[in-house]
């Protein structure tokens, strides 16, 4: 908790988060999270190590709740608020959550799931609760399950925090802090166990990588559309920017690009974070050029492969630097990162400090620079393992502590890394390895293509064939024309055999295109 306490003390009067016209300072987060922690471990009946799910969009309640959970010695379970009943039931049951904090609008959906779980405490909040507290939502939960509002919980804990006799729990670096569930692209979603030490290491690695550009006397103002429940947003907004005294303007609905641009037009923001599809959508929006980009120093992109043409257009139109990084839930978001001073468009940057990386072939032999291999990493940000899945943990982390990412990577000169693709997304055409990212980069360079996704489909002759789903900028583009365009930069077996035009592609709430839903 040293990271949190230092920030709250050193930057007490600064605004930490802004959302929907509401501001909250570091001092206010300190006080309210302490009261919330006191409630959870007091009247809330929770014990150290119990799991508490947060099912919220980006609201100023999130940092209050998250830091309150951690200050009480509990384990935070980040939960997508738009999960289906099946997904919620799995995550609540798998984590063994004893409590959940959710938006009042989601109580009705949660009612159908909670009876099948260990949850006995439900804390609801309205979007504007911190400005004008609302009454508890109507519900049909069993009487054995306690439901109250977040303002009520904070009020009940007020005066019972460290100042009133209940001392803040001091977790060790090896204590479990967060269960960060993976997307479940290869089956059932698994909870990556992240310790307090993992989180502190992530922040330290980021600050070290940007050391020459850090100036805590200058307030960072970060537009924050990436969900905090995602590891990228969690570590960037709730941990990294918070630790440096920065201000995050939280965006509850990142899919509303009109609304996002309206917010961006209202603040002299210095930093931005996004995924490739969000950058594409913003630049295609008619409001884009009306935004004042003059204060923007850099944009951090991650979560999915960044298309070089998109990066170059973004830098040209905003007159700022675009910094691509790469990481996973299992590595607390950190692995490689470009920096403002040394960066290479088209690469995922250089390795952040305090870790070891090696690239391995399918036989477990390390490959040379310039050759493709699976990235293995050992470092202080690597997860403890998968929650209650020892076999999956043993498969993912070897005896020497190296985590096998499942990503095909090439190490370039000067220590830069290029992400080729996920091993499991690779397409095998007549014995040739074909990587979707390469084809997607070529297709999206066509001026009439807005975005695309490439997958493999069964083919009687070649085993698998390449299929692409394309969103056009206009209907003039034909299959024949696009296929001819691809033949210029792709060898024959990589040229899509099947092309399907669509109005939109399925995406996660982070904006990452979901190939698995197109297969």
C-alpha cells in the first residue's frame, strides 16, 4: 500500500479522477477508500483474502472501491459489467467471490446469478452517486443476501478506519491482490493471480522506462477510455498515472466516439491511451479535426496489434508521438514498450527493465535474433499462476519461472521486438505458416478499407484457407479488386481465398476485434 499512500500524501490536493462532471481528489479517495475498507472488514463481514468482484464501467467510484478492497486486505476481482449470465456465473463461482460492487442498473441481471454463488453482500451504486446519492435499487434477492448502496457503505465505515481504531492491513509483496480473468480465447476464462509485488513492479518498470520524461511537478492529464476492469486500463489509470500524481478523465462508454471526442475537446489533455480500432474510428469521425491536439505529448497503444499506416496517420494528424507497447494479463500488462525518445513504428518496443526474455522454437530451443519464436518471460511482473488451476499453471510457467506467452515474436536489431501473431491464430495453408496480422496489415493499407479481420477456415485441398472479413469505407471496393491489391504484397497462399464484406466486426469492450467469433 506504500504506492497508494505516497500518492495520496504527496498529491493530496490534486484532482485524481474526473468523470461525468464530477472531480475527486487524492485526499478524497484516501478518506473514502479507508471508510469503505473499514465497512468491508467490519459490518461487511469479510475476512482477509476474501474475493470481492467489481462490476463497474469507468466511474470515479472505481478507484474508491478498488483501493478500499486492497486496503482491507481483500482480493479484487475485475469483472466486465457487460458479461452475460453465463460469463458472470462462471467468474463469480470460479473466484469464490463473497461480495460484488456493481452498477444499480445491473442488479436485475445479477439476481439470476448470485443465488448460484457464494456472494452474500451486494453493494450497488448509481453513476452520479458521489455527487447526489441515490436510494437502493428494487431487487428480489434472498433475505440472506445483504444489499446496500456504496454511499451507505462508506458512511457506515466512516470513523472506523485507521483514525478510529481499525488499522489498515499491511499486505506483503507476495500476497494476492487481483484476480484478472483472461479473455477465454482458448476455452474457459482463467483468473491470473496478480500479487501486490506484481503491481508495484509493473509501475516501477513503466516509470523506469519513461524516466527521462517523468516530471511529477507537471500534472499529467490522461483521457481514459480503456476499461479499468481490463489489465491495460487498470495498470495505467489506477496504478501508474495515479502513482505519479496524474489526473485521469474516465470515459464510461468508449464505444460512443462522438461523446469521447466531445470530452477530449473539453480538456487540455497531455496523454491518451487506445487500441488500434479506436484510433481508426476516431480519425474517421467528423469531430476529430475540431479537437485541440496541441497539448498531447503522446498516445500509448496496446491491447492489439497496431497497424503502421494507422500509427503514421495518427502522428501526422495530431502532431504527437504514438507509443506502442505489448503485455498480457499474466504479465500485469508489461513486457515491451516503445518510448518517446527511442521508438520504432511497427514494433512493440524494447523490453521493460528487471526481466528476462527469450524466444523459443517448438522444440524448446532458443532462436537467434531475426528468427520467429514464442516469447518466454521471467520477471517480477509475471503472475503467481492461474487461480485454482495448478495444471494450467504448470503448462504456462516452466520450472525455471519462465512464462510462455503463446505469442510468436521476432527480436529485431537494437533490442526491439515485433509481435508476429498468436500461435493459436496461425493458419496452416498447404504446410505453410500464415499469420493473420501480416495479411490484416496489407488489407487495411487499402484506402477503401476501414478495418478487417483474418481467420483460417477448413479447406479440402489445402487443409486451411485464408478468409478475411472487411468493413469498407464505401461500397466501390469489390472482392476482385481487393484480391488483386493483396497479390502485390502477399505471396499466393497468403492471398485471401474468401472475402466477406460486413458493416461491422465483433469487438471486445476494449475495442479489440474478436477473431474467435468469426471462425
